[in-house]
C-alpha cells in the first residue's frame, strides 16, 4: 500500500486513466476523441496539481518520487502508441520520444544509485509541456495541418535536446559527487 495523500492519489488516478485514454482513442465509439481529449487533459492536469501540492504542503513521499514520473511516462507513451496506431503520428516520432524517456530514466536511476538526485529542470519541463500540447492537439485535431506538423517537429527537437542536456548534466553532477567524496576531510 502507498501513503495516502492527495498527490499520491492523483498519481494513481493518472495511472488508472491511461487505459481509459487508450480505449477512448482506439475504440470506434461516437465522441471517442472528445472523451480521449478530456481524459488526457484531466490526467495532464493532475500531474501539475500533484507536484505543486507535494512540494507546497511537504507531502513528498518515496512512493510519489518513484511513481509520479512512471505515471507521466505511461500516460505519454500510451497516447503516443495509440496515435501511431491511428496513423496520426509517425512511428519514428513516438520511438524518438519513448527512447529519450527510457534513456533519461536509466541515467537518473544510475545517478541515484551513486547518491546523486537529479530533479527535473526547466528544459525538461518545457519538453513535458510541448509533449502534452502535441498529444492533445493530435487527439483533438486528428488531421495534420502545417502548424501541427511544426509542433510535432519542435517537440521532437526539444525532447532530444533536453535528453542530451540531462545526459551531460547528470554526468557533471555524478563527477562532482565523486570528486567531493574524494576530497572529504577524514576520507
């Protein structure tokens, strides 16, 4: 069981909304796209709200630290895979985004194992906002006007650039931590 507080409940809710989103997108029911857009918007909003509440009310838990990013990735990956299957998004775009998410997660886990915690930075948050905007637009618009194509390419570029930024940032932080351990008094 997890510690019950509002941020953790919102994280679990976001995870539970992923299959609802995918079914709404892939099931050929009337207003499926509208339902999917509403579910995606609500799920995305819970991400902002749970993070704000956890930090401002000091409700941060180990469960939240672990599961919040997992919930975010499940939501985006579920939506991307469904959009690829609907031919609304090229598969290569989804693969680049998904590969970046797994790579950064692996790097963060490796850094954590070495005692370095890597919080989200402004670049990573901009990436998230662009990904949410792109997915939402692909759900709502359906077709691919030029502005939506541009949004997709900008999102991919920022996603890749933020991944590179995280990789170098994590490397710098891990190296600093190693150096600090070597020069600690009494070490």
